[in-house]
């Protein structure tokens, strides 16, 4: 998440590409804004008027901003008890929170069980160590170094998800381990995108695409029955897109070792940490998930990245409505059985 919210809606770029939707003329509109969830949000939609699109983009921004503040582990906000508040009170007292925090943590606990612990929002003590070393290494590459195995092992003693105590009746969350820290980076962005997409649809907005740092969620199609085209990024710098996939009312989420990393002794150390080894997962360079729910896709992309390909394929094949693509260390691409049906010829 962003360490500091520095900007709000910065541009609405009106692109008048006339199209037809049930004999009603629509325009293509696009907007971008910073820095919610520490990334760029892009909105694309086919709507009848600029005012309609302005209402849509305002709704998305306002709702995403609320989720950003609630799920932030770095910053305080006036009048908001967020995940940082919970972390700050670990071992001290329960924190009264918004229902949206409770819903996220319940979702995360379910995913922990489903993925065999490969997605663990209680893993923050370990992730903070890597975050600090990575930040220092990026700021001063000549002095970049790795955390010690003992330092990581000590932190891993404080990652039991059962120490997250949720009291729904009183709307509180308590970390019973004083040294535990929540980190919802593997699920929060996609989960927030899904909730915002639901709110947009409830308010009558369709025929739109929401992309938050590559977490892409399609609301219907372009309005004339045409599917959305979503590019899958090549993990190799300057490389061409791996595929263009066609989607309608689906999500596309990728995780990879190219997103956030630093270099130590000529080797890249990325931000996706395997809970079994406590070091960056080394099975592949990228994973892409296609499924309906953006939060589910976000979590699955991390979980599968932390699995050997064969284990990940077996895991994905057992999940209805989920497809995946892997990019292995040698550049080989692998696919679940139904992935290619989405690929544009």
C-alpha cells in the first residue's frame, strides 16, 4: 500500500471513439489516478455522456480510497481504525473496526485453509523484514544485503493465523500475539477491486474495465457485445506482451518476480515470500489467473506462485471456473486446460 497518499484524481482523458450499443451511441472514456494501493488505477468505459463517466469514476475513486485507508498497514488516518491500528495494538487490546476489515480477514482465513497456508495475512512479521531490507537495498544498492535465516525464523514464530481474533458481535479484531503483524498485500487490492465493482454495478454502471496495478476486473463487455482485450505482461523487460485475453465479467490478475525486487550479489530477490522457506519463491517468474472474482484471483496468483508448477496445476484444475498460466524460469509457458479459450487469436 502507499506509504503516503500524495495525489487524487489527476486526469480524465476523454477519448471520443463512437460506438454503438443497442443503437445508442456511446463514447469511450478513460481516467487514471494515483496513488491508491501504491499503484496506478485505470478506468475505461463506454458510456453515453461525460457526466455519466464522471459519476462512475468518482464512485470508483471514492470507494477505493476508503478501502485503501482501511487496509493500509503503514499510515494513520483521522477517524479511521485500520490495519495499522490493529497492528499497533497487538497483544494490548481489541480494536473496533469497520465491517469491511472483518470481511477481508474472514475471506483471508478461508483462503489460508484453501491454499494450505500459501496465502497468510498473519505473515507480516516476516514480510516486514524483507520489506525493510529491500527498501534499504534499493536506496543503497552497494550496501544491499539479505536478512539472516535466524532473523526470519524468529519472526516466523509470530505468524499463526489463529492468533487473529475476530469478534463479529462487537466488531473488533485482536492480535493475541504481541509480535504479530498483519500484511494483506496478497489479497487486499483484488478484494477491494471486487467490492468496488459490485458497488458500481449496484449503481447501474456496466460496460467498464477497472485496472488497479494490473488487477483487472471487467464489468460486462464494451456494450455492443465486444469483449475486453487485456494484455498479459511479459516478465522480461521490454519484451512483447505474452498474450491478449478476451474477457467479459471476469478478472485477470498476475503475480511475478519482476514487480518489486532488489539485487544482492548479482541475484534478484523479489517480494513474494514462500511461507515454507521464508525466502522469495523460486519456482517461476510469473503466474496469471483468470476467474470471476478479483479478490480470489489476487490470492490465487500468490498461492500458485508459491507452488511448484505440477502442484499448482493440480490445485488449479480442482477449482471450478479458474484458469491459470505459468511462466517458468526458463521462459517456458504452461497453461491450465481451459486457459487458451480466452486467448485472442
